[in-house]
C-alpha cells in the first residue's frame, strides 16, 4: 500500500489530548503483576482504579489539564508526555508499595522450597515460560538470558517454548526430578538453552547470578533484541549487520560465511551493503 495515497506523509502531525493517554496507561498498567511481599508466591495485578487515580494525580502534580493537547511530532510535547507517564508510574509504585526497579535479595537458596531455572547467556531466540501454583499463574513472561527464575517446588511448568519449538515436556521432567530429589547440601538448578531449533534442558549445580558489566556502545549485546535489519555492531574486532530479527545469536565469521543472521559488513553476503 502506498501511504501517500492514504494521505499519510512525513508532514502529518498527530495531536492527542492528555486525557486520551489515561486509557492507554490504565490498560498497560493492568497487565502488570507484582508480589506484594517476598513471602507471597501468587502474583497481584495492578487494578484499573489504581492506574486511573495514579494518572489523574500525575496530571494535577504537573498542572496539566485532561484537555491539553500534545503533538507527537513536537520534541517538547513528547518530553512532556514522557514526564507525565513517568510521574504516573511513580504514583502507581506508591499506591501498591512496590518499586518496579527493585531487586529482591533472595539470600541462601533452599532447594526444598524453591527450584532455580537458569537461562543460558548465549541462548538463541527467546524462551517463553508460563508456570502456576494451585491454579494461580505465578510466571508468564519471556526468560532473560544469564538470569535465574525461582519457582516453588509445588508449582508446575505449564509452558516453555521458543520460536514455535515446544520444550515444555523436557522442562517438566527436569522440574519433577529436582522437586523429588532436593538436597539442601547440594542445591541444583535447571539449565535452559536453545540452539539450532533444539531444546537443551539439563540439571547442574546451582550457580548464583553474576552481575554483567554494561556492554559498550556499538558492541554486540547478547541480551538485546535486534528487531530491525541492518543494525551495525562490533564483535571481536569485526563489524557486522543483522539481516533479520535476532537476539542472543553471537556474530562470528563462520556464521557470516554460512548465511547466518549476522554478516560481516561489506562482504558479498551482507545484504545491507549489497
């Protein structure tokens, strides 16, 4: 479809009223869940009334009327929108008594009460995990490379999938084994990896998360989602372009020569420069 035929072009300006953002904000916030305290395993969801009040309070705090208009193509208006949403999110945090950026110190691991699931740092693609306990969903999210997810031993893994390949059965088997053979003196974890469209689920000794230093600007980041083609990165002294969506797949000369997602910049196989 030709966008210009539909009347759309780079000169279009979209203006929205501040009150219109409230509906979007409330919808997004009610999809978030949190643990009210570290001892409660089931998740609690942000309510629509909490989100609505948080947004309206933010309008009052910033002296913005619900009828004030913001033009999305205007830089200062966009900054005002970001500030409004930031203050509203802060109000939600205060209302529920939870810091969205907080990291819980779990302390010593007790394998008789919780099972650790570790996602490999170099996993290809994205693994989705859904788990529940006593019929209540407690995890429903993408798994982050090089981090652990903790599940109660009496929980159940409902789904673990990556790129349409179902790893659920392997994950359930490993979980059941650890749940029945927990040894407080020798804590173990489930290791999750996914390479070449194959599930790689194993059991190994528990290793705590190791903080990863920030990736320098322009370097390949194994945790980043490269969702647009032709993003340029540096890795091991070479420049690469991704040819399509990817995450976690390491750029290498071998992969570049064999039509992998990452191609060395300027090579014949690099469709971004040829």
